[in-house]
C-alpha cells in the first residue's frame, strides 16, 4: 500500500478529490496513458464531463482503451489537439484540471511538453476555472528541458495574485533534486475568508 | 469558506484526516489554543486517546476549556510539560502527531518553540510512530528565531531515509518568504510499494 505522500500523482488525486463532485466538468490537459482521465471520469460521474487533450495518437488510443475497459467512455471528450488550443474546445467553465508534464511514459521520450504551450494552456484553464476550482500540475525534471519548464512554471505561479489564488508547491525534500514536484492552484471564492 | 490550500493548518488537517481513525492514539506536541487537540480528539473518537503537550499553563487551561465545551475531555491527556520529554509520558505507539511551532497566539510572543527541543520531540515522535502514521509540522518564520528553526527542521527532514519516510514540504510560492509552511512525514509500510 502506497502512502498518501508517496508521489506527486497520489497527492494531486488527493487535492482534486476534495473539490471535484458528481456532475462537474473537468480537463485532463495531458491524457498520456489515461490514468488521470480515468480518475476524473469516475469523479464527475455520468452527469459530468471530462475533456482530455493529448497531441499523440498513441496517448489518445491508450486513454480510449482504458476508458472503454472501465465503461466510462460516455462522459469523456478525447481530443488529439495541443492543450494550448484548450479554449477552442472547452466552451464551459470547469471545476478542475490536471497536468502531468514531461513525456509519455513508455512512448517517445523526445516528445515532451514545452514551457510556452504548457503556460498557454494553464492560462486558459485559469480563465475558465470556477471559484473553488482546483488545478494540479505534476512537474518532472529528469528529462532535457524539464528543469527549465519547472522553473518557468514556478515563476508563473509565484506571480499569481495571492488575493485571488491559493497556490502550493509540494516537494519531497529527502529525494533527488530531480524528483518530480506538485503545484496546486485553487481559485478563491469571492467574499470568502 | 476557506479553500483547502488556504493555510498550512488546513492542509495539515487534510493530511492527518487521511490516516487517523477511530480508536487511534495521537499526540498534539504544541497544544497552544487547543484547535489541533480538539481536531485530534474528534478524529480518534471515544475509544482513542490524545496526548497534548504545552509548557505554558495558559495553553493548557485554554485547551482544557475548549475540550470541555465540546464534551471531549474524556479522551485527552493534557500535559504541562516540554514536548522534548514526550517519551516519558507517551508509553504507546501513535498513529499521528501535530506540531504548530512558534509562539502561542494571543500569548507572550517571547515564549517560542526552540530548534533543539522541537527536534528532540520530533525524533521521539518518529520512534513511536506506527507504520502508515503521519506527522504534520506547521512552521512559522515571522518571529525572532523562526527562520532558523525552519532551516534546522528542513535540514533534519531532508536527511530522513527516503526508503523509510515519505516527506513533503508544502509552501505558498505566491506569498511572503516569511509565510508559514508545512512539513508532512509519513512512515512507510514495510514491504509496501
């Protein structure tokens, strides 16, 4: 049994699960092998909807197969599009979004997320995020460009207005400096404490 | 309504609530105004037990009154003792422990937790922590000595064996460098993944 602090992915699910409810809308900005898409699809239930993006056909196929096996295809819109075009395909406000940066596990390690498109997607997600809604970003640093992407993201979130956004950075201080970390962003409720 | 990422205290309760169950034993290493003691007392239920430490009589009285109002005095052992003497008073294994460092809110700001006794208490807590058990430490940096205490703690947890301990440091990157942060430590289950 893995502990609740074991990985950034486990922690991201813990945070998202606190806010995402049946009937909600959510985005998986990096479908990859479909683990997060499946997690979101379960949480939003049959009345909810998940938009899942990935530029790689392999990722879309794997995610579709995973959803099919779980019988949860009905509530997921799979999009083989760059997540920087998110607003073209997500017309509604969302309650949660998940990013899992870097390359597709088991796929071509040269195809990685890039800071410019990652930040463009994140900005669009923040625009359509409901009050109380939450975004998780798992950042890997082991691959080429990973450290740089992590730094640009940290710089971006450090500049988010603390009156509007609660932002956390969650690291594992007793692991390698290249170990992945998690960023969580929650939109404050206006008039809330 | 505060968000789940709003403060280190809210996050500490979220983490502790994942592992602490009815009938468990827990420690509040810094009873203070009694908020964490009350939280732990509710979680462990009538069959559980909470040991709460504070060197200040004012803190013990406030905590006792808070427990009395909630009708939860029965399961709490209040100890006006330094938490560095924890092992003298806690003979059993525990599932969770909470630290809230710095001074007593509303009390004498010159009476603060100190790195040497904080680390002594933390070491003793880790010795008696059950597998899967969790420790939260909210670290304040605004007062004199606070920054130093935070650094010593970070250095200590960075050296915990990653094969035995999952450790997280949770910061708010869009706030002041003096804003409080949270450390979470979970003891891995032997033979677990």
